[in-house]
């Protein structure tokens, strides 16, 4: 049957819940689904792991869906940093890309809960070490920053765009304007994926089309709303890239894990030739 639908989830790492006797609402999660032609089938936002599961249930194509999640899904290290996170800095550090550390003591592990719920619902976690899946309901971990600098189509040849983290060279007072301008530039580059292989057609859905029609806001809450959607779309496109081109265009970070195939904590990341992981290298 093959993979027919590619889903991206920019998961809010915190689960929400009770804090100090008050109910804390989880942050928004960006979600997006595209087909093999790059048409955006659906995109938007959910709130909490349960809403995300409900959205997946109505959006996935049974037996033919690959979902890429931006969140730590397998966390088996008691302390420190997961090897796949360490390798992000080793392979992409030149482009000013690194990863946060996650371990079993980390308080924000909604990705682990999502993995458990997905597996209970018939989805299979795939660490990518045997190549792209050919069917089923499959999900893996990705990291949009590696897509931005690892996919040559986006043109970030020197460093990541400054649409998230403020560089030291940018004064705080100027940051919101600089960030919005960088985001608009990123959206223009993502729009260029309309002619890529695989494609991503931002204008094919009314919600994603607004990214093209409206300038990026400077107000933090509104900006984060937009950023989550962009990252979800990047995750979906990365899933399509992995499915189409496999290890010719991507690498599996954390692939040296000694756990059985399919169970390792890994990040599947687009890679230029100079970013490729060499087996056994540090």
C-alpha cells in the first residue's frame, strides 16, 4: 500500500495538570498532515496529548501513515543527555544547531506519554535504523532545526534562521521585530518547497495559506501560535523526505544504540553530505 499521509506534530513538551492546587492548561501543539503530492490535508493546533490523539485518529490513513514528532519519545537515560541529542550538536553545531538535554529526571516528557498512547492505539514506534517504513501506522522523532539547515532546498547554508532563539548580537529591544522578519523569510523559503521533491504546498489549505498572506506578528503569544504551525509543517515535510529519499538525504542520530532495532531513542534528521554521521565517529 505504501505511505500515503505524512503527519507533523510540534508537541508541547509539558503535559499541563495541577500545580499549586490550580489546573494548568498545556501549551498548544502544532499539527499538520500532507499527502504524497504535498497538499496540506489538515493543519492547526491541539491542546494536550489527548486532543492530539483525537486529531490523529481522524487524520491518519489506516495502514499508510508516517508521523514525525518534535519531542523526545524514548527517554531511557537516567541522567545527562540522550546520545541522539548529543549528536545533533556534533553534526549540526557548525550551523548553530544543538538540542536540549532530556533524561528520566526531566519534568517535561509529554512525548513519552504520547508514544505510550500511540502504541496502545496500534501505532508502531520506528527508530529509523532499518530505513523508512513502507506501510502501517508509524511514528518517529525529528527536530525541525536539523531540517532547516540539513535540507539544502531551504538555503540555510551557514546557520539556522533566528526565528526562535535570540542571538547575543541582537539587542533585547529589537528582538521581536528581528524575529518576525526572520520568520517571514523562513515562510518564503518553505513556500519554495512547492517545486521540491517531495513538495509542500502551503497555499493548498486555508490555515497554512495564512502564513503566506499575513505578516508574522510581534506579540509573543501570537508569534508562538504561528511558530508551532510552521514547525508542524516542517515535521510533516521531513517525514515525506525520509519516506521518499531515506538515507540518501537523511541520517539517524543515535543509531549506535545497543537496544533492539525499532526501540532506540533516535532523531531522524535531513543532512547535507558534510553533516552526515560516520559510523563509529564521535
